[in-house]
């Protein structure tokens, strides 16, 4: 049972346009509400696991769905210095700019294929997948931006994992796009909502 009415709305059936509007309206209060009220901490264990695998601190990293930059700040605290943020919402990106941890920021819609001429050494995506959109069938849009052999570390909301039957759709996505899913871990995620997270670790 989700306590916050805001989260109930975010977890409802949404279109990409709905998501754009939700995050446009939420950008200025997102950090305080999520980390304060909901106990949003998923970016900390996810960044720690990322850091165990991505050894070079100057690796060129994509933070896919960077939002206001909580995820980029968590990566920076782990010592990473070459972080590039992409997000659907220009208003969230505006907030991310203020963190000062991103080497570049730009708009993206991860439900669509993304052209990359210069693939990333590693990819981090935190808080983006779960209920969707984007859905498991869009995971390959992210992995396609990764260098061969690189790591993509992606969280999935544990409530969405169950309610949206991720085990089945993830398997389909992995098989259809020959994704290299190396590990699957449980992490702390939304503490005050008692929602855990899954951490998916892919190789390019
Ligand atoms: C819960 S926030 C997570 C933000 C940040 N990574 C964090 O750890 O706090 C989800 C982010 O995903 C972005 N998002 C939602 N749908 C997207 C899409 N189709 N393409 C790219 N970003 C999307 C939203 O704009 C929002 O900033």
C-alpha cells in the first residue's frame, strides 16, 4: 500500500506526455519530497554497486533519466568526474545543472531509439524503470549506447517489479535483444514507503 498520494499518481498508467507533465510540475520540489517524505535512497546503494564494477573514475558515464541530479551527485560522491545526464524533462534538467556535477546535460526520450556516435564507457539509470514508461522493452535503447564490455547499472522499483510482472517481460527483452544481463541484486530503495529495489547489471 503506497502511503503518498503523489506516488500513487506517479505509479498509475501513464503516457510519455503524462510523465513530462508530472516532472515539469515536480522539478522544484522533487529532491526535498523524495528524499524527505518518501525516504528515496536508491541512488546511494546503486552508485556504490556501480563503483565496485566501474574502476576508472574518469570513465565517460551516461546518467540516463538523471532527473534533478540526485543520481549524478551520488556518482560524484563515489569519485566519478565525467558524468553526462539525459532526461525527458527540461525542467528536471534545469535543476540538474545546478548540482555542477554534469559535464553535459541534454533531453532524451528513452522510449525511442537513441542515436549515439560515441558510446559511453558505463551507464547508470536510477529511479527511471518500474511502472513506466519506459518499459522493459525499451531497455535496449539504453544498452545500445554502451561500449562493448562496459557496465550498465539500472534500478527497477520493486513494487513495479511485481505489479508489472518484470520477471517475464525482462526475460523477453533480454532474449529479443540479446542483452547481457550479468547480475540481479536487491537494494534499499524507498525507505519510508517500504519499497525495495532491484538492481540490474548488464554488460555491453
Ligand atoms: C524518479 S526520477 C529519477 C531521477 C534521478 N535519476 C534520481 O535518482 O533521483 C525519474 C526520471 O525519469 C525521467 N523519465 C521519465 N520517462 C522518461 C523517458 N521516457 N525518457 C527519459 N527520461 C524519462 C523523468 O523525467 C525523471 O526525471
